[in-house]
């Protein structure tokens, strides 16, 4: 398990206000959420297509309004980076100045680092010569740092406390099914003790369910306990239909990614690529397939592509 791009993307979109409140409270207090906010992903994609600064992990662009009214609106550019990457600071700078050039508004870039390297903490991009200098400095959050704050997270009622804890434990547990089951049950049952709205519970449930994958019978066992809690407390939150919908949403992504892998390989390497795609079809993990698509785009030859596929199959 190396990336959970889609899970982060979904929870960021579903709980954007809570995301800022938890990770960037100073920014949160300056935003007038009564005026709403708008995700501008299509505009960001246009910027990304013009850039060759490396593989994108998760980026979001949000139009927000300020409390003090000094500027009617500005943009927040968010990147969630799941692995150590030398070019990351340059990409932050490039996206920021291209967004400013397009909109002529302040663009505040933020980074959430979800990788496992405690020393990877890029906070700025700098370039200069002969007295000329450009510096782009941006705030970061390192998810790994929250391990030291576990006791705080356990009593924190905010939804992203569970998001962070579940991500840390999913990474830590690896393929240990018993440990995954214990923690998934702990987090999902804990949702009902924190006074969250139904919509918030659904969003966090989806995140936890996505990143901690269990055999169906164990998932069902946890879900039956959740239903019992709801019945005892006369709640109506996660329904069977919604749970199935969450599962199917994830499952539907897998065939689409298989098709994407096959298309990339055939276009780049012809018949040999098609044969390699049959081996790649053995991958059933959403995270592995997402990583495969990204890495195959940068593969220079068939041998390199084969190594990428074999490496992911070995990790599966």
C-alpha cells in the first residue's frame, strides 16, 4: 500500500470546511463559508496538462470568500503528496504562478504530506542567480507527525481526527488482516460517539472503508454491529444500500483502470504491450492500479514497463 489518492480526494471534497479547520485553522477562520465555495478542478486540470513537472498525486483548487471582504474571493491550491519526490517544490511553484497568471487573484498553495519518510518536508522552491531570486514558500502538514499526538486524536470530535488515525493505522498494519479488522472496527464504531451529522459520518465511513480493505465477511460483521448501535440509539445513518453503494463505487473504478492500463500499454508498445496488460490485469487493488497508470505513462521502453508491473505484482 503506497497511495490512497481517491480516498483523500473524496474526503477533501466532502468535508472541505472540516479539512481546513483541522489542518489549517488560521486559514479557516479567515474564510466566509456562509458564501459557499467552489471546486475548480477543470481549471486546474488545464494548468496541469501544460506542466511537465512530474507525476501529480492529488490536487484540488478551491475558490473561497474572505470574512474581512478585503478581496471578494481568492484561490486555495491543495496538494496531497503520497511519496517523496525531488520535483515536488518546483511543481508547487509552477502550479501556483500559472494559476495566478490565469486568474489574477491571490493563490495560496498548501501541502499535506502522507508519505512515510519523516525527513521529507519540502516547504519552499527557490531559484536565483546574479542577485535575481525567486522564492515560493508554502505551509505543509505531515500526517506522520500525528503519531505523537495519538492521545489527542482519540478524544478529538472533529472528523479529520478519525481520518488521520485510520490512515496511519492502515499504513502501519500493512497486510495484517487481524490488525486491520481491529482498527477498522474501532474507527467505524467510534464515529457514533463523536456527535457528527449523518453526512459527515457517511464521508468518514467511506474514507475508512476505502483505505482499510477487509474480506467481505469481516466487513459485514463490523457493519452488523453498526446497525445494532443505530437501532439501540434510534439512529438512521449508514444503510445497507449506502454501504453497498460505497463498495460498488470503489469496485467500478477497477475495470476502468484496467482499461486505462491496457490502452497505455498497447499505444506505447503494440502487441507486446497488450500481452503485458494481461499480466497487469492480475492487480485488483485500486491503489496499485492508480500507481501503475501513473508510472506507465513515464515508462521509456517495454523492459521498464515490465519491471513496473512485476514490482507491483510482487507487492500485491
